[in-house]
């Protein structure tokens, strides 16, 4: 493969979708030599969005535990999407609320959404969005190579 940022490009795609257009990035790509592969297997990336959000992303092939989460922090708590367990966890200052959907519901919802998009001739992930993610990946590689913040747009 092409390394961690190509293999886990979905994280870049949904980050761009959830938080607005990614404006700048600073990246550090690493080869741990845990595996006998000649590609980056870890990435630490900081993004700035066009809405002035700061996003810290850590991608890792080396963990012994399968984990794919996205956590958004607010003044009064956080929301975590657990992509492996298919859970959404809301944590508020004084409460811990957990919501769970079973694995079948996940695929049923994906199919319903796909059918809706096809029927409406609409989709979020079109060719332009794919090209946009490849440009983000290119900027991440430049940031790592040049060791400086890269403007994405």
C-alpha cells in the first residue's frame, strides 16, 4: 500500500466533511519498523479548518488493539464516534450517556442512505471530493517532507 494516510483516507474524508474545509496542515509521518513494510505506519497531523477549528489526528497501524474513534470536545463535554463498536458516546459534565446501534442497523442505515442518494441523483462522495482528499494527502506528505505547515487551499 501507499502508507497510513492512503490506507486510512476515510478519516481525512469524514474530517473534511464534519468540520468544514481543511485549510492548513502540519504532519509528521513515521516508519516504526514494527512491520517489515517500507511505508509510513504512523501519522500525527494537525489541521486548521476554514471555521478555525483545530483538529488533531493520530493514525496508527502499530497498535495491538483495533480502535477507530473520533472525539469532539465542547465546553460542557464531548461526543465520541466509535467506528469499530458502532457506538456514539455523549459525555457531559455531570452525565455519561451512551447510545448504541447494533451492527445490522449500521449496514441497514448505509443501504438506506445509498438508495436515497441514488434516487435523488445526489451524493457527497463524488469525483471532486475524491480529488480533494488526494490533495489533502499530497499536502500532508509535503508538510512531513518540508517540516512546516502547508496551506491546503
